C-alpha cells in the first residue's frame, strides 16, 4: 500500500480516529528522536534544585518559537 493510498484512506476516517493516529505518529517520532526518554527523565526528577524556573522555560520556548 502506498503512502498516498494510506493518506486517502485516513481522510475518510472520523476525526477522533484521525486524532488517535496523529497521537500515535507523534509518539513514534518522539521515541525515534530520543526526546521521550529525556522528557521521562525530567518528569521523574524529584530534585527541585534541578528544575528550571518558569521564567527560564518561557525564555527558552520564546527563542525556539522565533
């Protein structure tokens, strides 16, 4: 089955199923990139001294979105 055929098929699905597929694909991309392991490590970090202040996160996100 070609990618074009898959895309055409997905277009016929209900929005809820399309959203579930999009979530699945996003998770696959995160796993492949290694970001999911880093996110898990950070979420599991119970040392407040290692956490970034909210202002720092906003600053970093602002740069990433530019």
